[in-house]
């Protein structure tokens, strides 16, 4: 896929967030989390990140049940390794965890982002 194809795919994905992604976006948008700016469905190379904070070089990925199968897990691993080569750290969050522990997840994201900003 080309970079332009990735940008087009990101535009489509922004209009169709999953319920867990939408729930997290409500909390991240507008610098609501510690004043950090997050983008949703942000293209990086050939990948589209669920959420991305450029200041912290931090990606937040919301994983549904399909991420549990071996093939998808391997794809996620390769993707995380490639993003690390770009200086981007990845936090993976199970969609179910967002449903049952949103406050704890937000604290975890904030802590990781602030640590990366401070360096």
C-alpha cells in the first residue's frame, strides 16, 4: 500500500470508530488528557494507528478479540517492531479493558505519555 493509500484509509477509519475506540476518543480529544494532543486513525508509513500523540511519539492501539489469533498477533508484533524503529512506542489495550477500567487505562496512557515527553 502507498502512503497516499494509507491516508485515504485513515480518513475512512475516522468515520467508523469501534465503540471502544469512540469511548477512548471522547477522553483523549481536545487535549483532555494532561494537555496532550492525540490524533485518531493517524497514518504512519503503511500503517494507521488508532491514536497517536506526536509529542510523546506514542501510539495507543485498541485490540478487539480478533487480535488474539496467532496470525493477527504476529502481524501486531511486526508492526510494533517497525514502529519502534521509527521511535514510536506502542501501548496495546484490550477493548474489554476499556469497558471495565477506563479510568485505570487513562492513567496508564497519561503516565506513559508524560514519561516519554520528559525523556
